[in-house]
C-alpha cells in the first residue's frame, strides 16, 4: 500500500499510512446475530489484533458492527490493507456463524462505511459513540454491562 490510496465500491474508501479508522458494517437485510454469533464476531475481530491491526474499541450489535482500529505496518513496508483485513473478518465470522446455523450464503453486506479519524476530538467522539451504542440501543444499562464490547486500555 502506498502512503495514500482511494478505492471505490458504492462509497469511496480512503486509506492513509498510519491512520486510525472508524468502521461500520451491517448484516444483510433481515438478518440479526444471536448472542453466540456476536461472540464469534468479536472473537474474529480480536484474531488480527496485534498482527494486522490495532483494535482499539469495537462493539458487535445484533445487526451491525462498529470498530475503531489502525492497520499495522507490513514487515516488507507499507501497512496492511483495511479492505483485506475486513474481508477476512467478515468471511471467517460468516463461515462460523453459518456452520452454527446450518445455513449457507452471505451474512454481511459487502459495503462498509469507513472514515479516517482526523484528530483527538474526533477519536474520543467515535470511541464514546461505539461504547455507548448498546446503551443507546436499549441492550445494556451501561457500556460495561454489554458483553460484546471491546475497549483496549491505552
């Protein structure tokens, strides 16, 4: 990956060396995740932490996922591609969830929303948005009560 790269699906996706990203992706319309399926997804998010990205905060909701993460440098130069990391996470979690359900086919929408976090104020705003999402959604009384929330102590 070069220092700056733009790709496009329905939305443009910008990747810049060293950036932190706020990322959201959703289940296919009509699909939701049960408790065990949210755990599978959270475990899959953790798999690449420290290897391909620095997972700062993440929440797995019944029908979507929010993440604040930073792709890590590749040993040969550049950084790991965000699209590749997310493709791996979505593919692996969908496969495991489909096995659990005894189903086949796509679980996640192909498109994602991602945004380069521009400054400390935006970083804190996105962090708080993610951690409070289960409370706002009526799934927990406090962020700490929601089992599918990950916050790295930094």
